[in-house]
């Protein structure tokens, strides 16, 4: 009985140590990735990105209006969607078109 208890405690200690190490490595990798993407775009680059994002926004709004035309969504819902997309574009402008990914993904099964 004591041997089983010692074995279980040893296994739980070893696995928890591996998890702590894995979390520390993940945090280091994330901070390296964040530092890697923190560049300042020149005004010319921001202007180019602005043109592309405006075109994309216009197409997305056009798609939303088509859904209204086809009866898939209401005008009220489309107004909310368009407002959200325009708000997102304004955030991009405010942040100098820096990509910002804060998705909360599930951790992959190991």
C-alpha cells in the first residue's frame, strides 16, 4: 500500500513539474512572438494598408447587403454588423494597422 502511494505521489509530482515547465516555455514563446510583431509602419505602408482594408471593408459591407436583399438577415441585423465592422476598421487605424490577435483558442490535446 505504501509503495502504491509513493508511486502515485511521485508520478503526480513529475507530471506537474512537466506542466509547469511547458507553461513557462509557452509564455517565453508568446513574449518572443509579441516582440517580433511590434514594428512601426511608415506612413506610406499605413496608407497602402488603409487602401486594402477599405476595399475589404467595402466588399464585406456589400456582402452583408446582399444577405439583406436575399432575406437571410434583417436590416437591423445588417446595421449592427456593418457598425461592428466599421468600429473594427477604426481600431485598426488607431493602432497603425498593427495586426492584433487575441483569440482564445482551446489548448490542443497532447
